């Protein structure tokens, strides 16, 4: 493509080292979509005749079909997807094909293709995110009456509804989808027309191209536009945070499916066995997702590091953006899909959950609140209940079995109605503040998310 000023062929190793078509072929649809809009603008500007434009269109659509069917041979000697498609087009239709690159550089072309590709990828990831939210919601609804111990420091803290725990992830996923949507909104600018760095003396109607490709705006600085990859960083960052959320859920699943917790059982289809220990049933999907979060973080750092030393404007380093972006998209795509499937087939072991949540220690704070409601300052109540806890440990009896005389000696505010503190249902129904797990709040939130996530 540049042979005019060269007198030697490129070295084999250079070709191997610099080619990107082995992975950027994935941009083919978007590359063709961009070229069709560019050809339209060239026609309006009088560079292409209508006939030439039709030839280009027909040729590009044929090439697209062949790539789809796996019949197109990409050639690494032609470096990238852009040159492969253009070279083949020109081979097929002649001079009209050779006019297509007028007022365009691969620098603005690849900036465009990547935006178009990511726009579609984000739309799909948002859908998968919502699908996964629906699975969380279905699992929560199937077991909406089940309570489990909630943990802080991985120590039993207070009882919560299992649904409340799952709904926490629904909230996280909503923020993830929000970040993806924000990223798509900021990315919604057409870079084509920026040329290699400084536009072109042949002036095309960029607004027309933008409209045709569904962009809301055109970029306003050609130097920025050819070297900007902020949108890819934002996407990788949003996916890194999504990965962090999935990794935390993975950790919960690993704990819950252990016999020590035993709150959840995954289906045989979503677990693996051991080649040595016949009894094993391993939560590999959760473990791998926890592990793959490392790649999602790595991809973000890889791109940030690639970008940090670049002088203006386009530098070949930018070609290194794609593999990171593709890998994060693929990883998030698969993780969301398999998590949805896994949770739909999972079973809550309600008997294990109720046994665990029956531990009266979980209601020690409620006992302190009992004293507060009788007039004791909370700090004092906390200390008094601390002494009740110590008694229960010393006497080796559950917290609600500490003899009433012992309670009286700790505080005269304890009365016979203290037993009612340990009624779990009642304890849950008292947690009525917005965001707390009273049964009525859980019902409200399940209803809210069901409405929000209703498929259109
Ligand atoms: N394959 C290149 C990339 O991904 C396309 C742009 C190449 N531009 C250039 N001036 N060599 O960034």
C-alpha cells in the first residue's frame, strides 16, 4: 500500500511482528459499515460517481458475506483488516476500489471501527447484564422467605434474607450497566474525517457520515480523534469493576457451596468432579471467574500503560489496544452468560440456612436495642449485652437460654418479655428503614426490580 517510496520488500519478521489481521479481522463488519458511509460522502462530494459507489457497495457486501461464511482468505502480508478488505475490493472492482481511501487514513478508520465495534459490544453486554440480574432475581424470588446469617469480617453478624444478599448483587450489576451506558454515551462521536492527523484538503460532510452511522456528534479535534482511546479505557475499567463484582459473588458461591456453610447447591451441569477424590463437587465456574478477574484488571492496565507515553498523535503502539479490549469483552460476555445459567439451576438448601440462622447470637444487637428502647444509652446497652454474651459462652448455653436472674443482675431493665427479642420473624420485621431487610422491603425491591427488568 505504501510501496511507492520503498525499494526493498519488507522483511518476513517485520511482517510477522507488525501484522494485526490475525485478531483485528473481528472488526470486518464495522470496517465495511464505515467504508459504505465513507463512500456515500465521497459520492456527495463528487469524488466518486454513483456507479462507482454502487460497485464499491456491491463489492464490499460480497466480501462481507464471504468473511461471514469463512470463505475469505485474510493475508498477514496485508497487515490488518482494513488493508485486506480494501486490497481485495480493488482486485475485484478495479479503479473505483482504489478511490475509496480518498480523504481517509487508517488512523481515523481504525478509530471509527473500534468505536462501532464497542458500541455493539456494549449493547450486548448490557443485555447480558440484565439477563444475569433476572437470574439473580429469579433465585431470590424462589427463596424469598429464607434467612441466612449475614457476615462482616466473615464472622456471623446479623440475620438477613437470602434475597437481600442476592439483591445486593442486582444493585451492583445496575451500576455496572450504568457505567457501560455512560461509556457508550461518551463514545458516541464520529472520528472519521480526521485523516491521519490533520483532516484532508478534500472536505467531506462529516455530519452526513455521522448520521448514517448513527453517531450523535462528530469529534472536534482531528489530532485528539486519531489518538484518543479513552473510550476503550473506560470500557476496560467498567469491565474490571464488573469482574470485581462477579469475583465477589464467586467467593460467596465458593463459601456457600462448601459443606461448612452449605447454603447453596449447584447443579451437576455447573460443577466438576475430581479425578482422584470421588466425593468432590467443585464450583469451578465461580473459581475461574474469580481468577479471570485478573485478566480484566490486567487488560485495563495493559492499555493504560500503552497509552501513557505516547506523544501526539497516532503511534503504532495503539494497535496494541485491540487484544486487550477483545479479551475483556469475551471474558465478561462468557462470565455473565454462564453465571445466569448456573444460578437458574442452583438450589438453596433451606434446611441448612435455617439451622445456621437459628443461632441466637445473631440477635445480640437486637438485645441491645431492647435495652435502648427501655431507656438505656446504646453504649451502656452494648456493654450489658456483651456481658450476657460472655455469660452464655461461659455457661455453654445459647444466648437466649441465659437464666433470667443472670440477666436481672446485669440490668434491671431486662424483663420477662426479653424472650420475644429472639423471635426471628419479628426481628426481621422490625428492620423497616429504607434499604434494610424487613420482609415488606424485600417484597418491594423484588417487585421493583421485576418491573425494571421486565423484558420488552
Ligand atoms: N492496524 C493499525 C491499528 O490497529 C491500523 C492503523 C495503522 N496506521 C498506520 N499509520 N500504520 O492501529
